[in-house]
C-alpha cells in the first residue's frame, strides 16, 4: 500500500466528514505506531473537542474531504 505524503498539511487546514462535520488540522501526534503517522483534529467552533486519527484515514475519501 502506498504511504500518504503528509508534508503539505498546514495547521488550520480544514476537512469535512461525509456527514458534513468540519474538522481542523491541529498538528501531528506522536504515537507508539511510528510507522503510521497520526494527526490531531479539532472542531473549529469548539477547540476543546479533539480527535486523533491516522494520516491515512484523513486522506481516505470515504471518510474525509479537504475543505477548499
């Protein structure tokens, strides 16, 4: 499987779930799964609500799309 290149992720970049929920990229997270980088996402209107997902999941078009 091809690895996703994540060098172009910018803090504040927004992504939308297929259900229409918007999330904002807040940075990279160190996990014990070093082979699979993870990111922190926050809700733009409630920055205390966070989730951590893999970079692969963030770029999976079945889960998220970039907001332009």
